[in-house]
C-alpha cells in the first residue's frame, strides 16, 4: 500500500555535514561567466561555521508517518553530505517556529537532536505536523 502524502512543499533544510564541491561550482561559474568562486566560498564557509551547517534547497514531503526532506538536483550537483533526511513523526518531541529572514523556520526536536527547514507558510506546516503528532487519525480522515 502506498502511503498518503499529506503535504508537499519546497523548502531549504539545514544540513550540518553539507560540503560544497567548489571545483564543480567553479566550473559552473566559468561556463556562466559569473566570476570567481572564492568570494562565495568564503561566505558559505563562514555561514557554515556560524550556523552549524548549510541550507540545502529541496522538497519536504509530509506523510502519515514521517517528514522527508530531499535536496533538489542543483544542490545534488554542487553539494555532498546528508542530502536526504527521513524523520519518523513518532520521534518528534516538539514542533516550534523560529524567526527567519523572509521565511520562518520549522524546528522539529527529537531525543537525538533537531531538524530545521524553512519555507513560506512555516506556521501552517508546523501546526499541521503538531496536529499529526498529537492525533494522526484526525488528519487522515479529512
């Protein structure tokens, strides 16, 4: 049986072990005639140091049992690391919304740590996830 998708959304998610392949990025910059990649590399590495990871663009899929985050093709081309995350809803202990620039951040806390993703409509997504954790059956009967 195929699991029902409750919600799907474009997001950026924070990945602690994300590594940018600067050789590939440099090649892309050369083809596009965008300049030198060193300036971008310095900013990204400083950001990673300050925030504990890099934001990876992709998609969030909320199913009946899990939140799945997966990187888009462009990020898969230029980055390495954990580009797919599957977090069973049963592991989520707390759902919160944090401030952010332009978009808010959904934070899912577990006993092992937290998963963060940012998107438009973050408050609504956080509320939906929280409802599913508290009473998954009520969401599925809609």
